[in-house]
C-alpha cells in the first residue's frame, strides 16, 4: 500500500486559499522552526524536508494548480527538488567565512533567485528579497560589531538602464510572440493534451528584441557586483532580529530594482549570562559564611565587574538588581538591568578547626527554640493533629 502523504496545505499550516505572501511567510516561519541547525529534536529534519517540498510545490502556481486538481498524482516528484532551489538564475553569494554555512542554506531555500512565477511581465520587475542568517558571539551582541561580508549581487546597468540595448533605437518588438512575451504550446501528458502558455523562448518574456546589445553589460541589463560589505550590527541586537541590506538581494528584471537582502542575526548563547528582554541574569556563588555575615565584593556584568554590597543574612536564590547593566535597547538609549541570583555554596570539606567551630555554633544554637526544621515539624503537627 502506498504511503499516506500529508496534505501540503496542512504541512504549511495554511488554508487552501492562502496567497503567495502567506505561503512565503508560513514557509519562513516553519523553516526557522525545523531547520536542523536550529532544532536538534528528533524528527525535525524530516519535518524540515516536508516543509521544503510543500513550499516548492505551492509557491509555484503551475504546480499548485496541478496539486489542487490531482493531488500528489499531479506533481512530477522529480520536479519537487527540495534543497536545490528552483534553478534559474542562481544568486551565488560568497561564503560567510567563519559564520558557518547556514547562510548559504538559507539563501537557497528562501528562493535565492527563484523565478517568481510562470507569469511573464514586460515591465520592470523588482528582484526577490533574499534571506540569510549569520551567527555572532554573545559579546558582539553586547557591544555591537561591524563585520565585512562578501556580497555578490547584480545592479541595473547604468548605460542601458537594464534594457540590455545599446540605445533605445535598438529595441524592437519580438517577432516570435509579437510583444506579448508568451507563446502557446501543446503538451502531451498523462492527463491528455494540455495547452499551456510558456515564456517566449526568443525574448525570455520581455516581448522585445534587441538589435545591438549594450556594450557595458553585453546585453544582460545587469552588472555583477562583488563587494566587501560593511555590515553594522547594532549594540544590543537580539537573536532572531533581521538587518536589511537594501537592493543587494535577487536580480531585477527589465530594469527593475534588485530585491533586498535580509540578514537574520543568531546570537550565540552564553553559559553564565542569560538574556531576558534587555535584562541579563547571572547566578553568583557566595560562601555560607559570607551569606550570614554579608559581603562587599565584585560581581561580573556584561560590561566588566561591578562592586556591590550583599547584605548580611541573604537567602539562597535571593536577587540583587544592578541598574542599567543589561543590554542596550536597539531602538532607544535605554539599558536593561542585571539581576544577580545569589547561590549559597555550602562547604563539603571542612578543616578540623572549622569543624570544631561549626560544632560550637550548633551548641550555641541548641539553646534557641527557633531551629527551622523543628518549627516546621511543630507547624505540621498542629495542622494535622499528629
Ligand atoms: Zn547595459
Ligand atoms: Zn518573444
């Protein structure tokens, strides 16, 4: 029996009438949720692949239509190619060097250069936005950092403004499609003869023929730019926040602007400092004696050490707040606080002298009537009439 496959709309958690924007948004959300680099739970990778496959089909209007009509039978499984993008123009971004290859994976799955649809338009078309992720250290998120990242992108040619023609007189209507950019073809498929509209192969859908190509871009209309881009990551940035790099995303069409590049910042976690909003929490160990007698001491903050007074008699788990020693808010000049969680460390190894002193202390305490364990038992005895 054939394996029961889940409904593609269910996989993306969207309705059958979802728009392309909704499909895109659902895809991005689920990819973040299940990406094997971000989610180590068992089964996440399978979910991730499922999401990829569903997106590949539903983001393509033609495949979506076939799926809506015939279900899985309508889709050629070899066309649902998972990781490798959908071919076409492939925006080949450079490697992010030490930041891992997650960025490359993302630029592929978020449709780096995916042709937006089988629709053809003669006018200028803006390029697609592209998405990458980048890891930074915890301390870089504290102070902010500037990183040089290699970018490869395209911009419209200044000479021909993206038309690819040497001059305006060199542009004429495409004779194959008479300027419509489309041609009709008949395809023999398992469902019978299907008439479909295809992008005109002579003009690639522009509806125009170029007599003399632009000498600057060889008729491409766009020029490849390689750049060491200086990415400014602001102080206090949170994991998951995106930075927009304008017009350095996917290539435009017919002189349209290029899309934007979004870089999602993933901040590495720190074992000692834990972020919560703009506040920072830290567990700080002190000795039993210091907890009893109180102590003036240095505590670590994300900006260096700070001297504080720990009051005598502080309890395990008590917190001390140090104002303005948390993260800087990205959109204002406010700072969060640091919250120091006191952890009292009870000694396990005692010298002979220490042991004697503690025994002496216990003798002294023996005269008191308020030993906590005895008080607690008294209370329970009264409550339950034990
Ligand atoms: Zn040109
Ligand atoms: Zn044509």
